[in-house]
C-alpha cells in the first residue's frame, strides 16, 4: 500500500469540500481549523511546488514538509529536511528556496 502525503493546503481544500456536503466530526473540524491557520499557499500552488521539489530529487514526504513550513532561507530549509538530508548542497538549497518564493 502506497502512502500519499498531502500538504496542509490540500487537506484544507478536501475538508472544506467535505464540510459543504456534510457536518464534520470533531477531529475533522479541528484538522480544518489547523490547516486553515497554518497553510501558507493555495492547494493549486502546493501541488505545483510538490512536483517541482520532487523533480529536484526530494522525496514526496520531504517536499510536502518543506511546502508546509515554507522556509525563508537555506538555514531554515536545512532544519526542515534534517535528518533525512544531513548535508544539503548549497546549489540545491538555493534552487528549492527560489522555487518556494517565486511568484
């Protein structure tokens, strides 16, 4: 069984859609509040970023984690990807930061 990781923005979108069809239970309502408060990009942008970060060689789980945190600089990025990537290449780090913050 393959696990699919999704960014907070996608979780927010899914829970919003579900809330239009039915009443959410307590856990789902709490998850929606959390996702609404902490997601930093739209679900559409998160999907595009995920594809781009995976094309750079990041694992899906790390790409989603990076999108959710949206680090501002390479030092913050290093703290997000550690210990999965213990030594982040400067060039790759710069590419990721640039991709996260381009408009």
